[in-house]
C-alpha cells in the first residue's frame, strides 16, 4: 500500500471524526445558546461532513469507473472552491471562540489552542487563495469536457448532503440531550 494512500485514508477518518465531534459540542452549546449552537453545527459539523463525504464518494465512484474523470475532477475542484471558503470562515469562528475562552478562563492550554487555530486558519486561507484559480480552471475544463455529467454531480452532492445531515444531526441531538441531562445523587 502506498504511503500517500495510507495518509489520505487517515486524514479522511480524522475529517469524519471532527465534524461529528463538532456537531456533538454544538448540541451542548445549543442547550444554552440556541443560535450560536446552530451556527456552529452548520459551519463546523454539517458542511464539513458533507464536504468530506462528497470527496469520498467522488473518489470511490471515480476509481470504480462509475463516474467520468471530468465529473470527479469537477467535484474535487468545486468542493475546494466552496467548502474551502467555509473552512476559513469556520477557522475564524473557532479562533475567536478559543480566544474568548483563553481570556475568560486564563488557561494556558486554551491559549495554545487559540494559537493553533490562528495558525491553521492563516494556513487554510493561504492554501485557498493560492489554489483558487487552478481549482476554478480545473472546474471549467471539466464542465467543457464531453464526458461531464451534471446528473452525476447532483446525485453525489445530494447523497453527501443527506448522509452528512443524518450523521451530524444525530450527533447534534446527542449533544443536546447530554447537556439537558441532570444527574441527582
């Protein structure tokens, strides 16, 4: 097995776990601040999970030959354009919330998380800006290709959004339920 493929699989697993964890925590936050919890659920749980699932579905279907190469390239490029911006927005929100936690809690560990979030957000923004035009060019070339299928793209995105919603909403509800559970001893 190629080391690059192994690393891709590890990153996909991590990219699936993080939105589930974010959705669970968003449910806990919603018990106290409903609007903030739903915003964090959408930006930190549902959309990232849909992004990862659309990539996984496109890669698997492309490898198996069920979709054309141009359709897979379009999905990968389009996902980079749309969800890349969402990841930057989520990074700014996460950095802000961890900074507030650092200031209120005066905890050095929260300060380390804030520094990491800030660095990761800057890195994500740089990667997004530097790859924006190449992703846009690749998406346009894929659309112009003769074997491009809009129906395949729509099916993959709808499937990714549907499965992503089911998984993250279940985690969100569990977080909401756990925050409302009171233990009396």
